[in-house]
């Protein structure tokens, strides 16, 4: 850039009157040097994306399934992009704080959100304010996978099928208690949806996480729990919990011998807890497409699939449009369910 300025200035010196040069040259030179930052900025913008590290905001505390899944994807994605993908935990308000941060970030592809479904499709219905518009403040990039939900029972309850759970709940005057990871969680929504579709007499008991809910069922303090696979697998393997059913469209590869709710005769209860990557709204389509391709490639790697499945997450694949459609579908489904159940975050 300095050589360009020098050449222009030499041309001026060659063509202009010496007295004129004395008067105007300093101003011309100053103006030319003032353009240097502009040309430098344009040069940086012209570099291929990405040309610096990316931030992946996980709106939950370290150590949970969402956080671990995000770190697995971030590590593999860093290799494919040749740029570090840095995981930053921004917990609080069931994911609202981290999501709000990303919604207000520059739409340049360098700040991304690892979202759990509850944050985007349940929180807007149960929180008075979330600080973001779930359907308009984000550009969906790719679904990472589904975290399988399952209903389990303590062996002493004496039930092994969903039909038996429903029947027992109706004959028990107080109903049957079911634990979940908390008020407004996807596991509570699963339980409320089952109640609404089957007429079961179930009573919600919220916990501060799926682990404590499962532990209380194992201890016999409550009869049932809706939980993620990662929270209960070890107890199912040892027989300390009984698998009752999964609320999905087809049998899970994690629990291939466990019946779906549809197989048990309950229609319209098909949901999984998904995890996905989003960017701020108005991020260029070219960046969204590039990231979608790279994330799908990562999710197709056998090692990544195995690592995710170890935490109960079944790797997914699909376009950004597919993911956006799923978000809109679940948003519209869970709204009426939460309203009818009267779910409100504290």
C-alpha cells in the first residue's frame, strides 16, 4: 500500500508546478495515507472464512451432556476448519443468558450457539421474558443430534409397560409421581404430553437435573422419572430401574428392546431432546451453508458418532432448512402443551 501511495505522489511531482507542489502536496499525501486503513480492512474482509477462531457458546454449565457434546463437535470441527472452535460456557436461566448473548452478536459466523431444544422451543412459552426471539433472532445451521428420552420405573412399582403405568395411575387416587430435570424441561413436557394424550394421572416432581431425579427413583422415593438416556443407562443395565417406553417415532438404537409410546397405543407423543448449532440472524447464507457442510461431515465421522452415543446423543444430519423446520414444528407443538399444563418458570 505504501508503494502505491509513493507512486501516485511521484506522478504528482512529475506533472505539477513546483510552487503548486509546495502548497498542495502535504494535503494530498495526508489524504492518501488516510485511505490505508480502509484498504487494509477490505483486505481482511476478503480473506476466506474462517480466518480467526470461532466461539461456540454453550448456555449451560460445564460437565453436562450438552456441554460434552458441544466439546466433541468443536474439537472435530476445529480440524476441518483449520481454526480453533473455542467452547465458552454461559449458563443461566435454562439457557436464556447464553442464547441472548449470541442473538446480539455480530452476524459474521464467528459466534455460534449450541442450543438445547428446551431453550428455543419451550422457554419462550414458560418464561415471561427470554431476551431473544427464538424464531427470528437466529439462523439455524445444523442439528447435532437427538438425546433420547425414556420413562423409567422403580422395580417395586410392579409395572413393565406404558399401558400398565397408565392403568395404575388411574386407579391410584393420588396418581403417580414422575421426576424430571426441572420445571419447563423437555422431560416435563414429555410427561405432560403423555398425560394429555392418554388421560394418565401423573404428578410432576421437578428436580435440579436429570441425575437427581433418576437417583430418587432408584432410591424408591418416587415411582417414575422421565429422563435422558445418559441419566439412567447405568441403572437400567443393573436392573435398578425398569425401562417403560420411549416417546419417539421409532425405537431407539440406544434402547432397541424398549417399546415406543406409539407401539403402546398412545398416539401423538413423539419427541426427542435435540441439540443443534445456530448463528445470529442475518449471518450470510454462504457461511451458513459452509458450516452446515462441515458439521454434517463431522457428525458422519465414526469416532464422533461413537463419542456422542456414549452420552446418549444420536448424531443427526440434514440441511439448515431441515433444522429450521424442526425448530418451528416443535415451537408450535410445545406452546399449547405448556399452556394447557400451566407450566411457568419460577
